[in-house]
C-alpha cells in the first residue's frame, strides 16, 4: 500500500512540475511577444518623427515658418504624411498644425483614427 501511495505522490509531483514548466513557457512567450510588439511600435514612432522632422526642417531658418503652409506642396506633403503615419504622435502634431492654420478639423480627426 505504501508503494502505491508513494508512486501516486511522485506522479503528482511530476504533474505539478509539467504544469509549472508550461506556465513559465506561456509567460515567457507572452512577454517576448509583447517586447516585439513594443519594439515595432517604437520603431514606427521613430520613423514618423524623422519624416515629420524632414518636412519641417526647412522652416527652421525662416522668419515666418507658417507661411510655408500656404504653399500647396507643403500642405500636400503634410497630408500625405498623415496618410502614411496614422496613429503616431507625429501625425497628431502635423494634423494640429494643419488644423490651426487652415481651421480644418478633418485632418485632426484623420490623425486620431
């Protein structure tokens, strides 16, 4: 009778070990997935900020930088930027810049989508 109880006890320990290892693996895979997702989101934000900086860099040395928004080329650059980089903080900055200058809320709403 002791042998049956002892083997049953060791079977339970083995089962608990397997469940513990499975749980640790699940947590590890979930953490790895989250880290990859976070890295990709940060990369997307970085690329968007670099593109936004490239568009607005030429304005830096001018006395009235917002006069550039009267140029259709600049406006179309910012609008295409909004299409390319939706859901980024840089897109929100570009949308607010356009909305403030033109009084349009549609660009701001487009950036928030």
